[in-house]
């Protein structure tokens, strides 16, 4: 790995949407999307448990859903529903801390279209995401939870349709899950579910409903809260999984063989968020008291790593004025959302 150097490849532009709140420093505390109306939006929560949808270009609040949950909202996901070509819609998935129900919102009609409770015995909904099943042509929700007690029987990853009906439970997936993601492999024509807990990352073959691989470094606590899948179109057989680590490192794996390709030390403390631009520039948000921007060239995997310490999560966007940009959230819980212009 090449030496790090202070190359400032991003430029701070402005703070946006002044009142975001997140109880935890974790990925997906907000999400950014282009709506069906071609509006560049950001969705986040307030301390009053409201959901705010904000126009990033015109700098105006589009929607405020008051009292959206009964507890602090901790995660958002967006999905552009195009199954019905004549009725496209933006779906927002939300969950909150210490509340077992999840909700899906039709952003365009500003209504809750699904409110379900996937788990019992006060289990905490910790991470969830969308999955598109290309075989059934359905949009599905993948859910995971934490248990309130070690004595409680653990529950598996569950999958639901948009009517709230359970379609599947993933076998042998009853781990304490901190983060969950999905990935569709074009080459294999398969969906995978990827979960992490404190000690390892596990992938599941969704179609065959079985564990696929475990990704683990001996005697190390990952506490992974973010990961990126890189499927190079020039070599579709090689799929890289890049994950965050509690030791300030990112880990790069061959997804299909579970071989560790490289470990890159990028910070002295926790890495919360990773995002990838153009298949070579990794933007990493880490827990440090002061903002530090540096670029690290990794020769083994051909990634440039740009580290933003002092920011807890980041999302890449294509801004109509500034081009490639990053939206980040600051420490502490009330920290503002920031817009950065990428100058690479």
C-alpha cells in the first residue's frame, strides 16, 4: 500500500437540511435519491420522530411526516418501484430504535402503505433493506433484529412482500445482526443477502435459501456497519465486497470465494460508512473528533481511499450544478448534513 498524503480531493460546499437527528452513528441514517419527478431528494429524521424529505437543489422542504414512528428513527432505504410502468412510485422504508414495527411510505402520495411487526418479544429492529426478486417480479423487504436478552431464542432473517405477508425465512440465519444488505449478481442471476454481527459477515443464497459464505478474520471483532459490492463489468466473475471495521480498517474480499484480498488501515477509530465512485474511489467516513481528509492509494486492489474522519455516514450523488458530490452526516447526533464537491 502506498503512503498516505494530504491530497484534498473534495471541497466543502454547504450544510443542507439543518435539523437531522440519528440516535446511532451508523450507515443509512439518511438516504438520497432522485424521485420519479427528477427531484434530487434527501430523507432523514428529526428528534421529534418526524420524517423530512428535502429538495437538495432548490433547498426546500418537500414533505414532513410528523410522528412517523413512536421512537427514534434509525434507518431509511429508498426503492424506485417501476413494476407498474404506468404507476411508478418512490418507496421509503423506515425503522426506529426499540420499536419492532417497520413502515413503507409512498413518498409521492405521502402515505404509509405498510406497517408490520416482523418480530416478537420486543426484539429490536436493527437493519433492513429492499430486495427485488426477478423470478417472482416482486419487491420484497428483508428484516433483521437484535435480541433483548441472550436467553431469548434468536430469530432468523425474514422476508416480506409489500402486502406484509412473510415469503421466506433464511435458514441458519439466527445471528445477532447489526447490518444487512442485498446484492444481485448478474453473472449468476442470483440474489444474495449479506448480514454482519460483531464477529463476522455472512452471505446467504436467497434463491436456494442457504448459507453461502462466512467472511471472518480470526480473533477479530468486525462490528461491520457498512459494505459495498463491486461487480466489475469487464470481469463479472470477480465480485469484490468492501466492508467497514471497528478497528479503523476496511476489508476487501473476493465475494464468491470468501478470500480476503486486502486489509487497509484508514483510521484510528471506527469506520461507519463506505461508498464507491467510478469503481476506484472509496469514500470512507470514520469516527474522529476533527475532520481529516486524506487519500490512500492501495496498489493491491487498485482503489483510492478518501477518508473523512469526523463524519459518520456518506452517500454519493450526481448534483446538477456541482457534478459528483458526497453528502455526509457529522458527529454528534444533531450534526448537520454536509455537501461536498468531489474534485477527482
